[in-house]
C-alpha cells in the first residue's frame, strides 16, 4: 500500500474508520491531561469516565506516535471488542495508524486542554463520552500550546477544512472497571 499523498490531501481522507480512531485518540489525550483525577486509594482511571477516557485517548495517541503498543490499548476495551475478528481489526487499524506519522514528524504531547464539546452522559451500563472536534482541543507540543487541528494538519492527518467532527465513546463496567465498548 502506498503512503504517497497528493498535496492538500489527507492520508486519512479515504479511511473514515481509521480517521475517526486517530481523531478520537487525540481528543482523549486532552481529556487525560486536562481532567486527571487526584490519586487516592481507589483507582480513578478505572472507574471515573473522564479519567478513563483520557487514559484511553492518551494510550491510543501513544500508538500513533510510537510510544505505546496496540496491546496496551486493547487492554482498555471490553472483552467483546478484543476477541475474534473485532480484536484483529482493532490491532490492524492501530498498526496502520502508526505508519501514518513518519518518525521524523513524531512529537511528544505533554499537555492537553479541551474546549467546548467534551461531555459525559450516564447510560444504563456505563457512560457515553462526547469528545470535541480537534478545533476545540489544544495540545502542549514542544513547549508551546497549539490547536490539535493545526497539529493534525501539519502531520497530514487532517485537512484544513476538517476539525469540527465530534467523537463518541461508549464505556461500560466490566468487573468493576470501565472499558470501551464501542468497537
């Protein structure tokens, strides 16, 4: 598969599922840093929907930039998503996403801020998390705050007219811990 992209064309334009995964992962990075709960005897990263969503996106973004493995992300999914064809497809998508960012363009994000659009709703079996579009997310990259949209555009992962699409995560409790059930 060729990774050659025409000028002005996003590498993800013809891959909507992969594009959504990349955008959702970036949004969760922001949730993780901006909404991290204080540590206590409980494990808020496994029970608090905001902290868990942040952990999920942060770990997923780590796959994209080569700092985490697909297996680390799969641990955050409900078992129904990690078994059989669904699990295989998730691993393949994550491996492909890693190839979208050349090693010389990879950056370390050490801060995230959500703007308008981040929301957590309660469902019968967990939570529904709405992630804002990349234009409403700021990333702290190389000591400077930048728009997630601008960063994704610079990496050829988003076009200049993109960035308004929200992402959605369904979270459910499995053995007392939150897991992503939208697969």
